[in-house]
C-alpha cells in the first residue's frame, strides 16, 4: 500500500522514525510496533519490517520484553595519526576514565615475549583496565610493557594516559603495528562492557615501538563494536583485475 505521494507505508514509518532518532538521544524509547501500526493504519508486520530496517542500520536497538530504543552512535577512529584512548576522547570532548582490573609484574607467554622482544628470564608489566567515555564502557585494554616500565605500577593507573607516563621517563611511543579481528565476547567481557552474552566484539592487537625502534608495548583491546568503529583506507593501483 502506498500513500498519496507514492511512498509505501513501511517507508513512511521508517522516515518518521528516522526523524525521531535524529531529534532524540541514545536510550530514548520509541513507539511499539502496535502503536506504529495504529498510528499509520498498517499491520504489525508492516510496522515490524520498518523497525527491523532501522535496527539493521544500527539506528535503533530492540530489547525483548522492553521495547525499541534509540541506539548509541558508534565513535569512528579515522585513518591518520594514532592517538591514545585518553587523547582520542579528549579530542571528541568526552571525559576518559579507567577502572583498574589488575596490574602486576609477571612471566610472559611465548607470544608476549616475541612481541616485546624479551630476553629469556625477563618478566613484563601487565595492566588490564576498563576504558570509559563519560562513564560509558568502551573497551577492555590488556597492556603488556617491557620490564623497565615497572615504575608505572606505583602510580595511579585509573587517571591519565599511560603514554604520557611513559614519556616522563624517556620512552616515546612512536610506531604502532595493528591487527584487527572479531570474535564472540567471553562472559566476563560481556559483563564489563554491558553486552548481551556471546555478543560480537572487535579486537585490536597492537605492538608499539619507541623513538629508538625498541619494542615498548603489546596491547590487546576489546571494543564494544556498536560504540567504537575503526575505519581503514586502502589504495588501489588500478592495474589489478577485480
């Protein structure tokens, strides 16, 4: 069925809901399918189809037994110079904070030794923090540092930037090599990030070297994907076949 202007009823519902989303804020409730069906004179199936289209775009979230709500708009980390989480949030006008989960000097795993170029017998500094923006959990950060970074454990690891602290004793984070993948969240990760069990999470492994090209940091960050998106830019030579 179409309206007088030729727009389908489902499209009219979508357009109306988009205006509500753009005018509202994250977490605001939206009308139920029954209310939409009554308002636009359509079946619940038609109303459900319109809501599903917006949900597939990440504009609304549907919570069983609770209703439909305006979804969070994910932050995009664009191609360019890599910033620390603290600096990135400050640039966006948000307050970065951390909840310390653990901090210790421990034996490395084989992959950690390789990533940090550790000699046999050396231990590493391991720090796990929940990173938040304006109080909302964004990511879980597992940071492993070379043993000369031990003084960090004596500081306040819930305030400020680790990178700023590293600079105070002469280690300047300079070059980062990253690998990005996706997987299902563990039960602990889902709880910390406020996600449904077995939700998908975005993971980034990053090895950072200092101004002397010496390995400094090996970090694995687990992001809530609906809150944080990593953009990439690729160049095509134009000589390869598609």
